[in-house]
C-alpha cells in the first residue's frame, strides 16, 4: 500500500503550494540526510526530557522514543525513505514518526525549534568528525615516527629557497612534520572544547516557555555544558568555521609533505622511492611511475581552502538570529571533513612504504658547499668575528666554484690563501661532524634527534601534546 503524500508542517499558513523550482532550490535533504542519526539521538534525548519534566505524558514520551529508535535502525540500515517535499532530514524523521506512532508524534517538537535542533545535530556531527580526524592524525604521526626509527642515521641536505643549505639527519626532517601534525592535533582538541556546547533549549531564538531541563539533555547527549545565550546558540556557526580552519591548516601540512615526497621521488633528487601501490603509470610511457597519491593529496588542499572561504562569506553579513543562509553551512563542512579524513588516511598508509636512498641523500648533502657555514664557524672558534669569517669563506667558496672543485678538494695551502687561521683540522670537516656539532635542544645531532624521537613517542602514546 502506497504511503499518503506528506505535507509540510507549516503548510497551514499558506494558501498556495510551494513552487516546484523554489522547493528544489530550498530543499537540503540531499545534503543534511547524513545528520539523520544525530537528529534521532537529539530527538530521543529531548523526548525523554519532556516526559521527565511532565511537559508531555509519559506514555507519549515512551512511544516517541520507541518510534525514533525504529527510525534510527532504518537509517543505519539504509532503509529510511526520504521525501524532498519535506525539505530536510528533520521534517522527514518527524513525518515518519507520525506514521509509526500516530498523534503522539506531534508532541515531539514541543519546546524546540528547527533552529536549535539543527544546531544540535551539527555539533553532534562535529564531535564525531573531530574524533575521527584526531585518530587518523595520530596514525599518520605514528607512521612518520616509524620511518624516522628506520632511518635514524641517514644524512640528507637541508634546504632554504630550495637550494642546498646545511646537512641534517633525514629523521630530523621528518620530525618537523610530526610537530606540524601535533599542532593540528592541538587545534582540533581546542576546537572540540567550543563544539562541546548544547544549543537545544534555545528555541527559535528567545528560549522556550516550558520548564525544560537542559542539563539533563546535555548529559544524555554527552555535551559538557549548555549555551549561555539563545540568540547566539541558534545563529552561531563559529564551530563550523573553526573546524574548517583547522582542516585547512592540516591540509596545508599534508600538502607540504606531499610536495616533498613528489620532489624527492624524482630522478633529479632520487632521495626516496614511493611504494608502487601508491603510484600510477602512464597511458603512453611504460617506464613512468608517478606519485599520483601525493599529487592528489596536494591538490585537494584547495577544496578545503575554498570551503573555509565560502563559510566565512556566508556568515559575514548575517543579522541575528537565524537566516536560511545558514543552510549552506553543511555541504562545505561535510566535504572538508571527508576530504581531510581521506587525505590523512591515504598518507598514513603511504608513508610506511617510503624507501630512502641513503647513499644518494648523503652524497647530495656533501655537495654544493653545504659545509661553508661550518668552515666559517671554524674560524670563529679561532677568534675571528663571525661577519669577518663569513666574508673569508665567501671568497673561499667563489675560488673553489670558479675551479669547479668542492671544499674538501682544496689543500691547506689554498685555505691559507684566505686566512692564516686555517690549520690541518679544517680538512677533517665532513657532513657527519657538521651534524653532530649541532647538539643543542631542537638541533639535528643524532643525540638530539634520538631524544626528540623518544619524546614524540611518549607524547603520541600518552595522547598529549
């Protein structure tokens, strides 16, 4: 038997049916359908509170909860039928409840508005989304530390302006990304504190004229506190912006790591090889092994940036309290959350398969006069002011470069043409010694890197920053 046509709950006010184009334009069901499970949870908590407070009969409260639990099961199983005529997931659930339990369903919306209802659903979603992001961020951090552990003694050139600058440990380089992602963890944890506020009870904008127990609903739904101002509660989307801003920063870090993996895997660099399970081929060039996953992770960063700017633009001119503009808060948010999660997950899966060419990285670290600063520091230890030492070594490098020779290929006699302070031990400078000389907290020496790795493991295992 076919279901009867469902009408809008507010249709009694209007003498005309909604224009079909307007109906299609304003409907949000294709987007907010994924809030179904959160809407059911919020409605169950609300119904229990209404019955507990004597605002609705206890038997009606029990019937509402039973009906909502049945709807929740249908949603989880993908069997819940949706109608675009009912605009959104909230009205679809309410109409389905009415079909299941009859007139008792009409009591559910007592002491609430779609405004505080939607805001609550959104925050419940965000709490789950943040938990998912934090879990994957920790996985990616763990994958980085595993690669650090395997490559603790590998030397590579450090870069400024993408020019070889000074030698450092490959492990030190990767630990920089651990720190970036650790700040991301902190941002999402901080965002969660502000998400964790219950708006339900704010009504449409001014509160509700019933003896509700908002603290009870907060406990039922796992919120740590309730909103302080009803106008702010229904119109606030700071939490959406903050999540997207944290997502944008995290994707920027993902993109930077992806960019280096792309560069390092080229023949020109030859520092690493990406596991072929995360590479792609060419339709015409059979030799190609392209870093497709890293490239796409880099590209998807732009979508998250765009979603952030879109949400900020929606909010910038809105008066208090609710405007339908806020319906645009979900599509970008869901897209950012999905994009971020998938990018983090694929990076966490790809990173462990990285293979480092230690011979190539060390050879590169020894080229391009990367020890020039160490030679200047040598002169400083002999008593020369650093700026004078810098000038001396600049002339020395120019002399070697004009003859297409490295600093290690110069004789002591050639060194002494530029300063009598040079002695035999300057010829013993090498990249390993340069690295070990930087034995300061946060530096690249093997001792400091080992200590940093130990601290990172402890932070990761303890779940603390």
